[in-house]
C-alpha cells in the first residue's frame, strides 16, 4: 500500500514539473519586460537635467522681463514728472515742452491707475468720509467703508478721464507747470495760481477750464450712486470745490518736490 502511494505521488510530480517550470519562466519573462518597460518610460538623468536647465532659463527670462518693464515704467514716470505721493504729473516751466499724444495716454494711465499716488488720495478721502460717517446711510462698518472707497475711486476715474479728454481736445497740459522763480513766496503763489491756469501746446498760459471742469463734472456725476437726498447742484458742486482746494495743496507739494527729494537723498 505504501509503495503504491509513493509511486502515485512520484508520477504526479513528474507530470506537474513541466507546467511549473513554464509558469516560472513566464513570470521571469514578464518581470523582465516590466523592468524594461519601466526603464524605457522613466526619463534619464540627462533629460531631467535638461528640463531643469530649461525651467531656470525661463525663470531668468521672466525676471528680466519684469525688471525691464519696471525700469521702463520708472523712466516714463520720471519723464512725465509723476509724483509718487500725489500721483499727479508736473513739468518745469524753464524747460517746458508739450505732451505728445502717446505721453498724454501714458499720463492718463499712470495718474489714475498705475502709480501708488493714484490711490493714496482715494484712500485718504474715503477714510475721512468714513470717520465723518458720510453718507450716514452707508453705515460705519466694513461694508460702509467699502462703499465709500468705491465711490471715491469712481469719482477719481471720472475726474481723470474728463480732464485728459478735455485737455487733449483743447491742446492744454493737464500737468502742473512749476515756477521759473526761486523765491519761496512767489513759488507758493504760483502753485496756487496754477490751480486755475495751465499752458497750451504753444507754452502760453490759458485758463485751466478742462481741469476745473473735470472737478465739478466728477462731483456732480458721483451723486448718481449716492443716496437720493444728494443733488448734483448742491452736493456735487461742494465736492468739486473740495477738489479744487486739494488741487491747490497738491500743486504746492509739486512745486517744492525737487527740494524734498534732495532732502531725502541726503539722509
């Protein structure tokens, strides 16, 4: 009986051996193919290095482009005399030259959108409105301040747009023209006077009707989004008067800005 069992299992083992060897061979071949496929799919070290080099080159190119754009913007602001504090342009009366059409467009963008000074006055005005709770219908929370900030932004954009279009149509300069004098009192008087005066393309003094009109136009148009009790001929005119006063103060800053810059450079 035992001998029969040994013979039975021996024959069974001999019959199963070829099948087992074939399966082992297939698994080995599959494993080899998998390794080869993985090796072919994975990038080589040289490919990785090339990709990293390309990324570095692209980053450096982007940085150089940003630096070039920044330097070009600074050059434009210097050429147009954009004040970083007030966001308005100025030019010396001694070496005056009229604006080209391209410069007018650049001045409009920089005075209203592209410089820090374009937003400082807006933030200051909206903060004063918020402290004074004006208008009270907008409340005193964050939502109320947001409405006042948006209102001042809209007023500023309207004012700048009307001013740029009017000056371009009349051939007037929207920038402040600094005095040729050297005396402090005469320069201060000149700054206040040129709230109402500007130069035309020929360098001759003319009433600054476009700039003054832009103050009152923006103030009157701002009542469109204010509460209904505000009127164009009442509140709009008063807002225009405030803008004229602010313009005179900004002109004084513009007049003495070269001395202020030299003072900061010494420090």
